[in-house]
């Protein structure tokens, strides 16, 4: 339990204790309105606590993703990169084929290949 949650738990317990003690004291002194005020505050605190618990139960939890998910994302990114490079390479090849076709149609000769 964190320090912050310990403080909140202590504050809630103190709030409940003060209102229960105030309710008992006011009832013993025959002060009906005062007793009803403490009862109302006690019920308000209980309703707030129940509402908070229900809201936390429905809230999505921050679950750390397993290492496999990060590796899967890297693999997908790598696959997208390879696909993009393959597409660009195909475009370059198509442009070279088109340029060679135009040279042949114009009757231009290709430069001789150098032997390596």
C-alpha cells in the first residue's frame, strides 16, 4: 500500500469515526437535527466510498504489455519498411525499362557494358 493510500484510508476512518461519535453524542444530548446531520454525513461518506469502488472496478487497468507485443510491433515495422523498399525498387526498375524502350524506339544505341 502506498503512502498516499494510507493517508486517504486514515482520513476516511477519521471521517467515519467523527460522524459516528457525533451521531452518538447528539443522540445522547437529545439533539435530533444535530444527530440527523451526522447520520447524513455518514451516509454521504459511505455512498461516496461505494461509488468510488464501483468506478474503479469499471475503469480499465493499465496492464503492462508483454515483451512479445513489443517484438511483434518491431517485426511489423520491419515488414512495412521492406515492403516500401521493394515497391520503390520496382518503380526504379520500371523507369529503367521504360527509358530503355524509348532509346530503342529512337534508334539510340546503348553504351557498351564495361567488363569487370
